[in-house]
């Protein structure tokens, strides 16, 4: 959990400033630690038992998102005009979306001993809850409702 | 275990070196002067990546004297930073809102109560003025500004003419300029505004506004916008404003902002830290 918060904190600091200082790392890590905390809550849906080992296995499925965040931060540092490549970088999020779903399914089968069908159902529920939370944050952060109304021409 | 440990040490050392090579904030200017501001900045929590206090220190680093935190229809980031007591007096941070509606986006600068997004443009501007704030048309291109009554245009205080979205998109730059020039025909004091619409990935203050102020304060800044005593800057060395104002500002101009973060020692230290973190994640 702490590593995930650190990855998000360091990545957002780099994306925002092109630098890393302790102040930026600590601020970002504390501010975005809400993400692994929410992940912990959604993990309860998946694991359904108090098991430290299972929880560690569950958090290891975040690896593809962590690597995507770090790769994005590195790209911002290296590209001369990262703003111009933003849409492309955002589109590559499809890779961790797919890889995480596959990793969660494998975790359910291998660590929780679920059948293929049960694993699929449980991952499906987990992903629905996860993206509902993401959507709720997006509504708070970008004011989705007026944008939707603009799209439908009202 | 050993490789992870070494990667951890590399990360810690790179961040420590990044901290030591970091330049401290500058002290604020005093008296009648030219200030640099960015009036369209998104913070976390919201759709920006940095909290308000880090935006403030980044603003000082990038030669900005004032920033307005303009999250979409909410101001949780500013309220959180103030509640924690993390906001310094300088650079000036102005609590604001990017009023996001289905017909237009507007930077409501200097409002503490959020403006209702269901209001038409003229009523929204009246509500902003009632709080002592100023209203700036945010990226007023045809696609995002469809609810534009003549009354609203007459009430506006400023309009974005410099915005990062026009880099490499000359027609968008022409649209912003056309909106500004058209509005000026009915509203001669309309202030030209340059804003970075900062979320992350491009530097804060990439496009900015120079203000000719009588007083280095929030009130002085808002007054300069109301009186149209501004010059929009960027991208690059593009300046938009009245000739006399541009002339006054030119002497104070800092180097044009680069579209990226540039390549300094800090860049390579940050890259080293990010790579080390990547090794830790892979081996976790």
C-alpha cells in the first residue's frame, strides 16, 4: 500500500513540476494515499476474508498501473513538449486496464482458489465498483454533468 | 532483496539531491510594478496533480507573483490548504473557480462561494461581481462558448487570448483573438489574459498575464484586471495587449517559457529516482 502511494506521489510530483524534492514526494504521497485506501476497501469485495497474504497478493496486481504511472512521469521528463503527447499517453492507459483485470482474475484463481467462472464474476464486480468510484471522482474533479449536457446539446 | 535495497538508496539519494539543488522562492515585489500571474490553475484534490501549497512554491520558482486556483465548480483544494495553514502570503493565491457550464467556461477569480453552473452567463458574471471577483472568459473558442449574449460580453472583465492549446493550432489562436477583439468593440476595458490552464504535464505559467498594478495585493491584482491593465503572454514570446501596456511590460519580461520542463540537473535526478522506483515496483 505504501509503495503504491509513493509511486502515485512521486509520479504526480514529476508530472506537475518536472522535479522531485522531499517536500513534493511527501505532499504527493500523503495526498494521494486515499487511492490505495480505497483500493483496500474494494479489495474486501474481492478477497472476502481477513488474510494478510491474500491482501499482499491483491496489491501486487497494481504493478501494471504503477509501471504505467512511472513510465508516464519518465515520458514527461524526457519529451521536449509533453503536453502535445498527452492524449497519446492517456490512451495507453488501456494497457494497465486490461493487464490489471487479467492479473486480478489470475489472483482469484491461484490465491483464492476460485473457479474460472467465479473469478470472472468477482473481478467483474470489483471492476464495476472501482470504476464507479473513479467516475464519482471524475464528476467531482471535472464537473461531468454540465459537460454531458453540453454533449447532448442542452 | 539486495537490488531492491540499492534501488531504494538510489531513489532516496536522487530525491535528496533534487531537494538540495532546488532553488528557493523569491521575495515579493513592492510598490507600483509589473506582476506576472496565471489565472487558470487546477489543483488537487480536483483535476490538477499538485496541492495548492506546492503550486505556490512552483509559482515562485517560475517567476509568477500570483496564481488563481480555478477548479471546476468546487474549491476543496483551496479550502483544504487554508485549513491546514499551508498557504504563504506570497506568491499571492486567489481562491477562484472555473465555472464549468454546458454553454461556456469562465474563470471566476476571487470568489469564495461557488457560482451556480446553471446560471446564464450574464447572471453568473453578476454573481461573481457581487463577491468582489472578476470574470474571465476561459478558452472562448466556438466549441466551448455557445451561450454568449451581448449583455454578458459587456460585463466580462477579461478574456483568455493566450492559452497552451493554441501551440501548433493557429486557427484556435485566431479564434481566441477574434473573440477578444469582438468583445472589445462593446467592452473597451476588457483585459487580455494569458493562462496555462495548468493540470500537469506542461509547466505552470507556460502562458501568463502581466499586470500593471498600483499595489502588490489581491485587491491590486483584481483592480488591474478590471481596468484592462494587462498583457497576455505566450506561447513563446507572443504578447497581446494595448501598445502602451506592452511597452511597459517588455522591460520586465522574463525569458519566454519553454513548452516542457527543460533538461536540467533536476530533470536527470528526477528521472533517476523514477527509474529506481520502477525497479522497486518490478521486484516487489
